[in-house]
């Protein structure tokens, strides 16, 4: 997998909904987000680990798993993945973020099966109805996006943090600035020469790479409350379970139509919209794109194994 600053979204499972029983073309939700050379797993429906293998995703690079809500098509694959990590002699800590109850479920499954993990397993249980920061390091920050569904549900907003400024090599060499000052310049500092002249950082460096952002909005009814949180993101994934002909079912089941997802994308001024979680009643997922593009143009359709780079 190439290393890059730009986000990559891999969709092991596209999130087509179960009707009664699983079918060969009905797959639960899971995504892998590559951001700042880190991999984040978002939701973990049944069979996720098999698809991760097919997509050649290195298990050892997954240290943070974000679960949107406790409906089976979004987390039934989690216990299998956790168990497989043990069989692979994993040593790295694993952090799981999700609604209150996720810890009890997983620990009970491990207890009843007389299983254990050979690595530290940390649960970060969520119950706030307000957006909050759930993960942050020197490169990435992750915040919740409170959604409205039949059970407590969160989406997740992933954002790159400020990058180092780029050195203006020509200017640095022209002023014969020693390499020991390079880091200071990259973090915005000015440099004073031996003759007392101060060279401004703006002359010695360029603006850092544009900060990328990705918003994942899982199962939810149409909800404009999220607009301020996802405003101007580079990529928005938003569930699109129904077409407008079944808008009454969207309201009843607390899901979203393709047009409603497009409305959210337009009002939030996002750059790209990925749609998924299609109902299996429709034989052609292109119908979702056709319906939504009357409102928002930059639309991509999630499908099994599909990879997007932005």
C-alpha cells in the first residue's frame, strides 16, 4: 500500500442491508480509512476480516476500530477479528470506540468461549449526544458526529492536524542557513543570521499540505444538525438506503434516501459524497447516483472492495 498524505477509503463491505438472511450480494458495513499513513477501521460487520484479507490490508496496522452503533450489520464481525488478532500473536494495543455496551458484549463473548487476548484491549465507550473528541495524536484528530437512528449512533469525523511547513530550499541555500534550523523553520520559526538580520519564515518556507478531512455518517434519518460538524469536509460518506419512491420507509426506519444524502452534502459544502448502505430491493446501485446527482454532482458509489483516493 503506497504511503501518502492524501486519504484513501477502502470499502471491504459496501453496506447493502440484510432483508431476512444474508445473501451473496448483501454485505454489512465496514471501511478502512488511510490517513497520514495510519489505518482506521470504521464499523466491522460480519465477514470483515475475510474481506480485509482479500484487499491485502495488514492486520497489524489496524490499532483503532470505530463502531457507529450496535446493530449487527455494523459490529458482528468484531469478535472474530479480535480473536484472529490473538491467533496471529498480536502484541500492539487495540482501541475500540463505540456505544456503551460494546465492552460488555465483547468481554462476554470472550468469557463464554474461554478466550483471551494476548494484547491490551481498550474500550472507549460513548454516550454523549454532543460531538466530542475521541482520539487525537500528533497527526490526526477524530470527533463524533451524533446521528439519529433507532439506537444510539455516532458517525466519525477524521481530520489531519497541521502539517509541517515545506522548506523553500532555494531560499535556505541562498542564505546559507545551517540544517540545524530546518525543523524550526518547518514549525513556523524565523531565523536570525550571524550578522543580526532576521529572515522571516514566510521567505524560508511554503504553506503546508492542505489538511484533509473525512466524515463517516452511518445509519441515520435526514438530520441537518450535523451540518456544522461536517461543513467543508473533503469527503463525506453518507448512508443512502432508499430512493425517493420509498421515502416513507426511510422515515419509518430512520434511514436516508439518496436525494436526502445529496442535500446534506450540498448544504454542508462538502467536496465529494460517497453513498452506500443500499437496500437490496433495488437491482442497480447506479439508480442512487442518478437520483442524487440532480442535487449534488461529485458522487461516488460504495461497493465491495472499491477504493477511493482523494
